[in-house]
């Protein structure tokens, strides 16, 4: 999770080295005699594990507390939102993974080096939370960090990857999200080598824990401003170590203004849209959470984020108060036609086929031969957007059926895929079928 200037990930990417501890010894943290710390790899070592199991054939869907609640997390909040997922029908539509983000644990490990849930926030422990989620038919996700500390200064997994992975397996965790704050600078290693090794160690540990756990890697977010070549290379090895990866800045927190939130949505869309060639089926670019709900975004803005994330085959992970979800926000999140575009089994991220300073058109091929076409107006006034069928990658045909997946309207076209009068900050999402 990374958002320079407003980030919880190292507070800023530029400050990463400043907060790092320059000691190679931290790669093998001290432990009580009853615990065995993970061995440190020698300086310059490169991780060479087999690719992580394909545990996410379609983009993961679910709920995470961070954007809306930040550290204001508790057993009550988690289970309340989980029950709301079920009650609203969103769980049945695919939002099935509930992930507890940072701040769930105590500041110190236990006597045997084990992670300890905060006894006030989670009085029954994390195994209980997982048990309750599983009883609802949901999956259990949890957060950790590959550094010495998490972004909010709770114990990180560095030096204890095997122990923590085994504990997560005992708790019956289904999904692990690993951040990259407070990663030490190590003599003889580049920043990239260090991150690759630590994420590799966590990947190995999760594979060996005896329970399938979807792995969300955050490494690329820490290289977004290190140059495109390095950033893309980090995405490449992240796709071998896990199932999805946070590739850039966090979306804005609940406390931010609506304008800031919308700007963050547009920013995340823009960087993620340019990464389409680096994604492949079962390995997903993750531009962060969906804000539909009590975020202050307009209906058009909420719908734009949902439609754009769907055409980019992005994980659909809500971060809002689902117990207070408005009918309008529920309609956005629960639109089965839009979800089907995101979850299409072909697993292709839509490419930009046309763009300007305040608009973009994306095309995503679907398994049955249709294409999803998103026409996004990021400007502040309504405008008509269009693209030819050929430019959108559609096969030549005498006619095309255009199905608006939000309004339900259908129309035929001889070749132009047009959306008249797209509102400011609005997106029209068509499913286009050659006749």
C-alpha cells in the first residue's frame, strides 16, 4: 500500500531509506530459545522459488477495512461488515474475502515470538474471527509486512516468515496481504534485491505452511518512482511470488475530501491502465480499493471507478462501511453485468485504445467473443465520446449490438461505438457484440 505524501506505506516513498534500519543483521531477527528465526540469505542472493500456486483464477473480490476505518478496526467492525456482505447479497455476487488490515495485533510479540492479536480490539483472537467468517461462507484475509515493522509500527514478519505463515495457517487464513514498510537497507544489496529476497521468503513460507493462501504482494508500490524499467521488472518478479500485487499509490482514506478521493481514483486508474501488458490471467494488477459507499463521491464517480476497475480486470475490494451502504452504492457494487466483465474467465486487462487529456477509451476482449468498451470522461463537463470498432479491436461486422451495462439500454451501430453526452467524471461501459 503506497501513497506518497498521504501514504501509510513508509509515509512517503522518498523517505523509505530514511526510515530503514541499515543493518544486515536485522534479516535474522533475534528470537527466544523456543523459536527458530528464519535464516538470512547472504548479501546479493536472489530468490529462485517456483512460481506461487495459481489461487486466484479471476480477480479477488471482497472487503478490506483500511481506506474507511484505518486503525479504527475491531472484531465488531470486521464481523459487522462481513454480515452486511451477506445480508446485502454482495457476498453471493463474489465479494467473498474479508481482510483485516494493519493495526490488528499487539505492539509486541508473545513469549515464543508469536504474533499476538490486540486483546481489546480482538478479544476472542483471530482464529475466532476466521471461524465466524467461514461460518458465513466467507474467506479470511489478514495483513502483515515483510519489514521489521508494519506501516503503523506493529511487528513485521522479517526474520519470522515461517513462524507467521504457520500461525496464519493455524488460524485458517485464506488470503495474506504483505506490505513493504520498514525494510532495512542491507550492505551489498540493492533495494530491489532486498525486496525480492524478503518477498521471496514470505512466498516460500506461505507455500510451505500447508494451507492454500492467496498472496497479495505490495513490492511494486515501493518502486513506482524508481523508473519505469525497474518498476516493471519488480512487477514481473512479483507475479511469480504471488497472485496479485499493489503496483502504486493507495487510494485516499475516508478522512480525505471528496475532491481528493476522486483525484486519487483518477490517478490510480491512469497508472494501472498503463500496466495492462504486465498482467496475465491469474496474476493481477491491483490499483487498490473501491470507494463506493460513504466516501462523498458522486454517483457518476462511484460508477466510473467500478466500471474502470472492471474493464481493467482489477481486484474488486470494497473499503467502506457496508452496514450503512446506500441503495445507490449497493447498486454500483452489485451490478452483475459489470462484475461479469471483471471476472471474465479470459482474464485479460483492457487496453487503452484512445485517450486525451480528459478522456480515455479502453477495450477488453471477453471469452465469448464480445468486447467490453469503457468510455471515460474525466473532465468537468459533459461530452460525447466515440471510437471505431476497428480501433477498439472488434472483428469486422455489418452491425454491432451495444449493451450499456449500467442503464441496460441497447442499440445497434454500423461501426462507431459512441456514447453521447457522457457526464463529467462519468463512464459508459458497453458490452459490444458483433452481429
